[in-house]
C-alpha cells in the first residue's frame, strides 16, 4: 500500500513536468498495476479510497486515481499467483491504452 501511495505522489509531481503524453501514460499504467496488485492481494476498496483521499494532491488526480481504483475492483480477484500477475499486467496495459488514445 505504501508503494501505491508513493506512485500517486510521484505521478502527481511528474504530471506537471512530463515531457510527453507517452511518459505520463506509462506512469498512469504503473499506478494502475500497483492498484490492481493491491486489489489482487485482498485489500478492501474502502482502504484505498480513504488513503488516496488523505493525500495532498490535485483534486483531478485524486478523482482520476479513484476511477482507476473502481475499475480495478470491478475486475475479479484471482486465487493463483499466475492469474493475479496476469490481471496486473493486463490492467496496466488496458489503462495505458485508454490514456494514450
């Protein structure tokens, strides 16, 4: 969870000084992977939303992150490590595509 919060903070800082849309979307994809990883480990959605709400970030970044969280929790939670890792990778890819389009 600490890794996730750090990812949100870094995304917020780099979002202001990003050199390209591709770099920004790569950061969003990494954040999405962290969120899905936390989801696959069984952390309740309320804990994630609460943690994000407490961060000192731009309101738009918080809302965008909350949307990623909700989307991740709409996906199933898998029981095997292989399926969990596949879910993390696919969610990161899907988020990148959505961002870049």
